[in-house]
C-alpha cells in the first residue's frame, strides 16, 4: 500500500496545478485520503506534500491533516516547520503575492497548535509543542530575506493570538520580543513585524514593557520611512503599532516617549490619506490623555501634598541641568544652595522636584517647589529657558507642553 499510496498522492497533488475542474476533483480525492488514512500513513503523505513547494491549495491540506488526526501530527511538527521555513525563504523569488502564501502558512501553524493539543495533553507537552512551532519562526525574524522574516512574523502573530499561547515558556516569549524589537531596527521590516508587536503587547505586556522605548522609537522611524517611500500603509501600520503599545502597556514604560510621540504624530494630522490622519489624531489624543492624567495625579497627590506618587523611582542628590529623552518622571533632588528662596537647609522641608519635558527639539527643565517652597499657600513652578528662570503656574506649563 505504501508505494501505491505515495504514487496516488503525488498524482493528485500534480493535478492541483491544472484547470479548476481537475483541481477541485484532486482536492476532493486528497481530503478523502486524509480522512481514510491511519497515523502510519501521515509521514508518506507529508513527504509528498513537502515537494509541492508553493501551491496554496496543497498547503491547506496540512490544516486538514491536523483537524482529522489531531495529536498524531505532533511527531511531525519539526519536519513541517522545515518545509515552512524553506518555502518562505523562496517565496519572494517565485511568487507574485508572497503575503497570500504567508497568510496560508500562518493558518497552518495556528491550526497545528490548536488541534495538536487536547485537554488531556499535559502542560509540559503543550509547552514543548509551542516551542517546536515557535523556535524556527523566532530564529527567522532577523533573516536577511524579507519574505522569510515577514512570513515568520505573521506565523508567530497567529500563534500569539491563540489561547494556547499561554503555554509558551517565558524564555520563548522573551526571545520573540527581543528578536522582533531587533528586527524593527531595520526600517525595511514592515507590517508583519509591527502586527506581531501589537499582538505581543496585548498578551505579554510585562515582557514587552522591557522593550517599549525601543519599539516606540522604531515605530516612529518606520513611520518616517513610510513618508520617504510614499507608502501610506506603512505609515498607518506604524501609527497603529505605537498606539497599541501606549494603550496596552503600563504607562510607566512609555511615559518617557509620549511627548516625543505627540510631537512626531502631529506632522500627520493633515496626511492626505484619511485613515493615516485619523489614526495619528487618535494616537495623539491617547498619548495626551495618558500623559496628562498621570502628570496631573503626580502634581496633586505627589508634589502638592508633599508625598511621592510618581512614575519614576530615580533618586538624585544633585541638581541636574540637562536631560536626553524628555519626560522621565519626578525626581527628588537636594535644594539649590544659592537660591534666595531657600529658607533652610533641611532636606525634609526644602525638597525640590525636577520635571523634564521634551518640547520641540529642546528640553525644558521645570523645578517644582516642595512643601517648604510655597508662599502663602500658593503653588509655583520655576522654568529655566534661555538661561533665565521664570515663575509659572504648573497647570499653564503642562497645558502648553501638551498643547491642550
């Protein structure tokens, strides 16, 4: 039966490249074989299937095998993944629409994960299955061939969106996050990588927070690349990714980038593409809302009440003149000795607070008075610009910076 079965499968697979009627008949015959064959015949079928290269109709048969034979496909995952990686690496040169092929393979990988595990499968085996599916794809995220790296990212996105993704090990999740962040350092990488980032932010926010700043900056770079290349879809995808990050992650991990995001995205409020313009406006409002609400809470509940309730845990002992990256939270420092307002050297009473914002291309340092610095109960902020200090209402300076 083995040789005859193999020849019959090969013949039907060859018929998939013929006219629609012959293709329909061949698909019907192949699906019937999948239902009738036992687990010992799966390797034979898979061997013939792996030689069909980029026939999308043939690729969908992997899904049928997974649905029908369920956990019996697990021993063959490694060979299937080798076929997937090989096909993705070749797809750009011979397929006019590689994204369609990537989408088909993504469905295959997700289907194998979904049906390869059942309620009786021990958790450690589920983790092994997810590792077998993820590892080859993760290793391909930094591949030089764009078709391979983007195809791998799309397949991983499909896995991340599955409920079974929870069985992936922390090490594997971190590896995927690390490599997709490194991959986005290359502006050539596009929609698939950014889609993977958005999916990871929703499912594994705590891990992604460690890469938040890198990912936001990468998104802005890709956004600007989309302008240079006149690629509206790339601009839209970049904006959506950044918006997904600042929406899904804890505000502390993205706070330092929010004014930068507002500044960059304001350039696209009048984009010719309506979707891009609307996405930019939505992201700006999201960033402003997060920044304003958390800064305001810190001012009221932290600075003005004499207690620290801040997005930064850094503690300084000396005054700081510059800052590289815009807002970093509120920082305790010692009083400035030559300030004529300093009534005493008690660090408990004369605490100063530094609040830095990025405004256009320069940084504005704001020294906000602590409890010992109020005059008749009034609240004030010293703003240093062009070498001079000005006394400004904190609400006023925040509203100006945030453009409210």
